C-alpha cells in the first residue's frame, strides 16, 4: 500500500521540519534549550508517536477513512505547532 508508506513519510517530514525550525530559531536567537522550543519539540515527538501508532493499527474497518482522519489530524496539529513557533519569532 503506497498510500500508507506516503503517509508515514509525510508524518516524518512534516514533524521533522517543525523540529528543525525550532532548532534554527534557537540558534538564531541564542536561546539554546529554551522552554518554549523544548515544548514544541516535545509536542512534535508525541504527535509523531501517536500518529504512527494510529497508522500501524491493523484492526481498522475502513482503512481509507482511517488514513484520511490521520492526515487531517497531522495537518491540524502541525498548524498549531507552526503557529506556536511563529509567535516565538514575532
């Protein structure tokens, strides 16, 4: 199932990019290991773990609908984290 593989890649890339953006922000502002940055990174990691667990769930009755919900959840949570990061940069 290529769509499952693509979904896993999307989850990895999107959340990885958010974590990388936090590290870049910390480096540019000389705020290494900031509380705000750490909170966003922790949220990204827990989101990754939760979404991957849902993707790997084998007991799903309607796979297409299930994976669509996961994509929507990824988009929603990623948007929230990006908004948090943007507030730090303002």
